[in-house]
C-alpha cells in the first residue's frame, strides 16, 4: 500500500476533531501547580493528533494489516517455533476466574488459579523429567539467567566459589553466552565436530575444577540430536559441574525422551513457543525452569505448595535466590500452556514431536538439490541450509530471505548458527500442512533459479512490500521511535 493511500495519524489530524468523550469529573479538581513541583507541570500542550474515532480505528487497523503474523502466512523461523496459537486457549484465558483476579488477593480466594499453576508444574515435571518447576521467569532468556543464578548459589553453598566457567557450544543460541556473562561467569566455547555435534574430545580438554556448568540445547541449533549426550553429562558431573538444558527445541523430543533422563540438572522451557502461547513483538513470554532435587532449595520464591488440599504461596525459603519476576510469572501464558497440554494429552504431545520432525525432514530433502546441506543426517524439528552456491552467483542468504517476502512467506532465520557460511535456518513446526510445505519448497527453488537467470530480482528484493529494503544496521543502532514531521 503506497504511503499516499495510508496517511499516518498526524497526517490525518484536523484541528477540533475528537475521538473520545470523557465522563463528567466526579472528584474534586486539583491545582497541579500547587500540588506538583514546577518541573512536573506541563507549560506547553502536548502535540497530539486530533482525529475522530473512525479515522483513529482506520489508522490502527491499517498498521495491523501491514504486520506479518502466524495468521497471515507461513512463518518458518528456525529455533523460534512460531506455531499456531489455538483459539481455545484464548477462550479459556478470558474466563472471569482467570482474567479478573488480582495478584494481591488472599490466596484463599484464588485457589483455582493456584491449582492450575500447581497442576501445570506437575505436567511440566513429567514432560521434562525434572524434580520441581517454577513458573516465575518471564521469558526463556530470563529462565536461562535464573537457572545459572541457581547453579551459582548451589556452588557457593558448597564452598566452590572458584567455579566461574560456563561451557557453551559454538553453535549455541546467542542468549546462552550472553546470559552466562550477565550472570557473572566466564564463557568457554566448545567446538562442534564435522557432524555438527559437540566435539567430545574438545569438551574433555576444557572441563576442570572451575567448570560451573555446560549450557546445551538438544537437539542443537542445527536441528541435530546430540547422540553422545549421556557421555557429556558424565564428563561434566565428574568434575562437579551442572548440566543446563536450553529448552527452545523441546518440541522435537516430547514424548520420546526427557532432559532429566539425559542427565540435565536444570532446564528452561518456552511456554510461549513449545506450548502455544502467543509469541513475538516483545512478549508476553513465559520461561519456567525445572530443577533436580539438589537445586530445588534455590528456586525463586514464592513456590506453590499443596497442603491438605489447600494451595499456598510459600516464601520461607532460606536458600532461595529471591524473586526474579513480580508476583508469580505471566499468568495468562501459563493458562494458555495448561489448556494446550490438557487438550493434547500425552499422545497428542508425542504427535507434536513426530510431525515436527517429519515436516522438517520432508522440507530438507525437498531443498537439498538446489541448496547445500552442511549436515546430511536426519534432522529433528529444524534444519540449516547453506547458500554458498547462490553466493557464487552474487546472491546472499539475506537476498533470498528478502525475496521470500515478495512470495508472501516470512523469512526464516539467516546467518545463524554462525558456524555455517550463508546459513538459513528453517523450522516448519508440526502445525503446517503438506501444501504449505510444498509451497515453501517451490518458492525456494524458484529463487534458486532466479539466482542463476536473473540475480538482480533477488538482490533488489523485496519488490511488493509497503516498505522496501531498510538500512538494518542504522535501524538497530539509531532507531526512530516517535513521529517526526518532515521539513
């Protein structure tokens, strides 16, 4: 849609127009100049648009139509699991007993909500094989940090103050080394081998008495299952370290194996990904963590306990690392995840893994003739291709991602993991049909053909979007976050 057909809210403004009708003031008026310090009193009217209600609604609906979401089309972001958010989740979370309660209510008056959270924890304990779960962290990244702070508290409680190293694979999610650094650890990188898996010999070389933990995703960010995971757990535990599981890729293994059975001591989950909470746009998220029995005393408080049929919030936890999120986590996402788990059941969650793996392998084999596969073994829920062939023709991975936008497909993740040249990471999830998968495969083959016959059309993409190619570096470093008049 051209700009002239979609004027922005300030461009729609006409003096004297109103889009609201405030009720009559029913409290005494206050003289702000007497009640507030001068620095807090506005002396010049705010520059706000003056529009009627219809123009205001058209503005916001117009903006929403520019967005691409899971209900707009295929969204194959690798490692982000942008799956469909079932409508039944939204129906349940809007029930008055969930949507109208307040965190300051007496726990006796919100027993239903506490029961739901307690029961969700029990389900997640079973799914992950962990001893205890907390729902408090607000996102996967905060779950990572919470887990590492608990590991640090555990080591310090044992007098192991020297344990200041966290080992992270070179293929890890970027949040892993960042979280370790924020938590005060030194990041030690372990290399991948020729199969895209952790190099066991390099891991053996790196572990020592300073090792606090190994942070690992399994399947890893290449979509490959770490076949030597039990040996890795043994190596880390033999020097007194802890195994941390990044749960971003849990949707590939549910019902078949559990992090706890692999030897992990702590795991974070992404309820807003694996368990169908809405995801993107900055949240809301939910990143619960599950822990082994020896880490349980360090869980953030409060924890939910069941005592003679009554659910309680327990704060008396002497070794707790404290609260990491106000109140008890993002409750609405927890309700959605609980609804999904109860709707699917054990066999349904197992099917999720089956179809996620099937879809990814089907798509990977459909692309292997036109794009290079850096790792050719069966993948799990996602896979990585390399655009080195296309790079030789002057077409980069970023160009291919932009061209997909012309074909009404959201670009996959590009240039990650960093160990693959010209990487594109693709995850179809279990919710997409064969027709959608075939459409994506055909689109990628079309772009590969264009790279050979007409590279300019790919290099200059996108052509059909409202906004053409942005200066992404400047946009991230010098963002314009408010309206600015031209001239």
